[in-house]
């Protein structure tokens, strides 16, 4: 079968700003992205059905036997077993939502011609931005089991490092730990290839440090946290997800937050994740065009790809920042910052497209990667689309 991970249009809107620059299934939750999870479970490399402006970077591949899977669904053994007995035309649903359909069609059919099986087991659906960090601990546990089953961890040989529950710690080849404390009593700790945990770091599981990423000296990392590939963290981090290629290298607190790719968090930046009155936190929702009640007491910062903030930035609880914004200055900036914004609490102007692309290109060159024409086309689309939110341009 050919696997295609499709964007449910409603879910995609609810996952903005992260789905501005990627399909739903390219979101990282746990150790792996959703697409990487499916690839490991099915042993088949998926393609993506997503927005047309993303299609050049995330192309789709059809055959005469396509397995269409909702890209917001995290796989599990029970769901995979049900998929494996699907016949052409059959589908799997959960609470009136199609999870999987097997069809020769080149799109998800509006009418299912075969049998629709109601999936009887729990399923993890990443259909709101806060569910990324909310489900992260459980997904680290699931991915840890998936990745490490039947394998042996590389040893931690540093005599100055202290391990608690070492059986729950897995170290890939090339990873280094120096004079750190790793406590896996509360959940597994995964250290990816060529990752580095520096002196004095305190880490509590569940925790994932992906390939080529660093935990800096003296960092305090609480559980349910993922640091994607080629990233750095320092200071205090709690129940947060960095997708990859992003840095929060210095002191300052980041909690109950999601940071996209190619982001930089300035030194001593702090994120509030709890309101003083303990009320539920509301987040900007692009589909609603306003703020949506998360039903949660704890919610921090949603930070889109290629966005940056200066030193000593203070983010209020429930702040959403779009793609390629530059936030700086004293005081609390507004808690919805559109894509391509430049400024802070004192006010915003537009981050001009050419300047933004120069910065993005330099950031990627530092990781020996190029800002491609496909990337630029995506960003130009977003620059034009996001103008509706940059109210100062209308004055």
C-alpha cells in the first residue's frame, strides 16, 4: 500500500501558526514527528496531501492502492492492526471523523463505498496547538518504546554523571553527557545521536533530546519536554516542545509552550504559563478569528517558524506568535503577534520580506542548509496572507 497523510481542513486551521509552514503530520510530538511515527509503524515512507502552496516542498505520491491517513492521528499498535486488515474501499472512523481510508482514488472520497469500522480504542489526535505539549509526555513514552525496542543503549561512561532509573535511559551512539544528573524515575530519557548534555544540567523524564542537539550548562529541564534536532536549550524548560533547528540557549523560563523551527529565544526571556487569577487561558485561534478558551490553567507560548525575540522579552500566558516575527523591547507585547511583525509592547511595524529572508537564509546557512526557492515561495504566500492581521498597515 501507498501511504498518504492528509490534512483535515478544520484541524489544519486550528493548528496554525505551525501548519502555516508544514503539513499537520510534520508536527513533532514526543520524540518523532507524526509522519515519522507512521513510517516506523508501517515500514512505508508516507507522502503528504496538504495545501497547494506547500505541495512543492511536501509532494504527494499516488498509486492504485492508497492508504489515506488523517495526519493529526498518532499511531498505536491497535490502530495499525486494524489498518492491516482493511480491504480496498474500507475506512476507519472515530467519533464521526475519518481516521483512515483505503482507496485507489487520488483524494479522500466523500462517500465510503466499503465498510466503515468504528475504532473502539483510544486515539491521540493532535487537533489543537496546546495538545502538542499536553500529549508530549505520553508520546515520548510511546516513541521511546518504538525506537528502543530490542536495542541496547550506548553506555554513559562519565563518572561525574548521576543516573536514576538507568534502565529508562537510552543513549544513541555519539551522544555525550558530562557531570549531569538524569532522573528517569518519572519517565524515559532519550538522547539522540551526537547530542550533548553539558556540565551541571538537571534533567527529569520524560525527556527527548534529538540528534545533534545540546542541553547547556546548568540547565533545569522538567519532564514532558522535547528538544528537536539541531537545537539548544538552557535555563529552565518545562513541558515544552521545540520542533528543531531552534535555540533557547540562555537563562529564562519556558513552560507549556511550543516553539517551531528556526526560532531563537533571546537571553533571559521569560514566558508566563499561569494567570494570576488561575482562570483558564485563552489563545488566539485563526479559524475563529479571535481568542479560544483552552480549558487549561497552564499554557505558555506558541511561536511560529523563523520567529525571534530579543533579550529580556516577557511573554504573557497564552501568547501566539506567527511566522517570521521579530519581537523585542521592554514590557509585555500583545498576546497575538501576526506573521512578519517587527516590534514589541511599544508597537509594531512590518518585517519587510527581503530583510526577513536574509535573516532566514543566514540562520539556515549556520546549519549548512539553504533557503530554497520552495521555502521562499511559501514565505511569500504567508507574507501576503498575513497582511490581513497586520492592522497597522491599514492606518
